[in-house]
């Protein structure tokens, strides 16, 4: 046997019988601390948490989790019946909040998502956790994918299996608890937050007719938050590392690279055959763009409409242009009337985390056109998001959609994009985002 030309011999790590693993010397201990909101959430309104930086421990925001326990009632306060047709839309732990504001040292770091937090959380869950449908993490947040008729509001006898399964948790106004991570950018980056930094998180509730589905005529519902806890993951750091960080801070700020999210929604009136949006993100070029169409009535909130029902509306042309060139390939031209839309379906798999890996993505080809009709434009396909950032780019962008038939109702176009960004904190704990 011999090596190919230019190749060097290599050996399996399973043969390294005389080498030990390195020892973690920076992190001494990890613990979760329950932080209660500043006001009792049972009275309604926004839920706010204040995390003081007066500690030597660092904070792991990625492993920090939100816990809630809620009950559903009629608007008059009476309890639900056993077979009443009302239940949560998908991912209720997050769809029950319309907006999440996070401030670091009193500087807001979440402005680009605004009041579209449910859509950011839902799309993040689809594309980051959608390949492992039945994991503990997804079940703990009641992420149970809709199937069948996604817009069917009949939880008792309808064809949406996901709605039926979620409804079992809230029947008879029984308590249902959920727990999971926070789908905001600063909480999705890997690095520990340095000590001495004050962080506030504020959760604004959604309207009940947005995150509940019901086929009951004339009924109105309300949710009662019985308990709400922020389970903060604090990390005890080796004192030598803390001293080293303090010395380095005297010379330069600490850096937190992350993917900045921007989620914009555009209204398309009924009767239109096309939509053109120029400079979608004011001259910035995203690294990735996801586009979906939902009923404007569902987006605004109606008990019998699913806000996460991404319909095709007979779209037969979807393209994203940068300086006049369609990216990352030629425009998508699905034909939903004839059932030929495989290129649009495969656009969801262009992401490095999905395409080419041995995963079972739960959105199959048939389901795609029945509530999961999304178009992904993966613009920076050559970089490794775990180890480097893409180049910052500016240019003229245009999103163009065309429809085979005139829109029968007003539609909302959801545009979700990612951009490279960095948060800096200096020795005086001043915060800067670029």
C-alpha cells in the first residue's frame, strides 16, 4: 500500500492510545439561577426581567431559558370545556409574545425584529431544529408541526393533527408549562457575557386571536400567565481567566460576533399580480433571506386563521436581485397548479446546516405547498458560520414576486434576513454595536 501523490499518511484518533484529553481550566462551574419578573405576570401586561451585573460570574445567554405556566379561559373568566375547539398555534412559548426587547447596559440590541418575534422564533425553529422533529427541546416548547389542513381551526374534529395534539395540553383550562431558549440574536451567539453588565429583557404579549386557533363561533378567549421564570445560566470562571480578561480589557474591548436578524413585513393588496420591493434592507446585502406569504388577516390575528400558514397564493416567480443579478441562481418559477415546484422546495436545503447532511427534515415535498411554502435565498454560501463572518456588502437589492392569478385577498410578505454584526463592550462597560 502507498499514499496517493501529494497525500500524507494519517491515523485514526482511535489509535491515540497514549494521549489524554485536554482539561477544561477556564470554567469551574455552571449553575442555573431562577430570576423572577419585576412585576407579577398574572396581572397581564409586559413581563420584564432585570439581570444585575454585580457578580464575578459570567452569563451564558445561549443556555438561558424562559419558563412559563399558563391557562386558557373564556373572556368572561369561565373555564374551557373538555371538547371545546380551541388550542395554541405552533410554538406557543414564543408565539404568545409579540415582541421581545433586550437591552445591554440600557442600550437596546433587538430593534430590527420589532413586533415580529413570533415569526423569527418560528423560522429559527424550522431551520435550526426542524431536522430533529421530536427532540426534547422542541417538545418542551410545544413545537408540534401542523399537518393536513394547516388552516383548519377545528381542534376536536379537524384535519390538523398538530393543533389536535397541542390542544390536549390546554383542555378544561388545565395548566400547561413550557420552557425553551430565547430566539433573539444576542441569546444565540456562543460567547459568555462578561460580568459587570446589566441586562434587561422585556416580553410583550401577543393578542389571543393571534396565538390561539378556534372554530367556536362568537367565542373569545384569554390567557393567564400563572408563573414566568427566566432560568439564567451563570458560569463560574477561573479567577486567573478573570484577571487576564480585565488586563486585556484595558487595551481593547471584548467582542461578541453574531448574526443580526432583520425581519420586515410588506403588505400586498388584493388583486395584484406582482410585487417589487427595492432596497429591501436600505442598501445592505444580507447573507441569507427567507421569504414567505401569509394572509394579512392571519398576520393581524383572527381565531380561525393560522398565522404560520405560509401559502403559495399561486406565486409563479420569486427572485432576489443584487445590483441587477439574480442570486444565488436564476429566479424560482414554481407552478403550484401543476405541482411542479421542486426547485423552490430544494431552496430550503441550501443552508449549510441542512443540505447534504443525513437529516430528516420534517417538511416533505407534499407539505411544502400546504403551509410551509417558503423561499430561501442563500447569498453567502462559501463561509463557515461557526468559525468566520462573511464580508460586509452594500448594493442595490430587489425582491420580485409574480402570481399566476390575481390575489384574492390582501397578503403579507414576510422577509427574514441575516447580517454579520459585532457587539463590543469596553472596560467601562460601554456598549457598541456594528
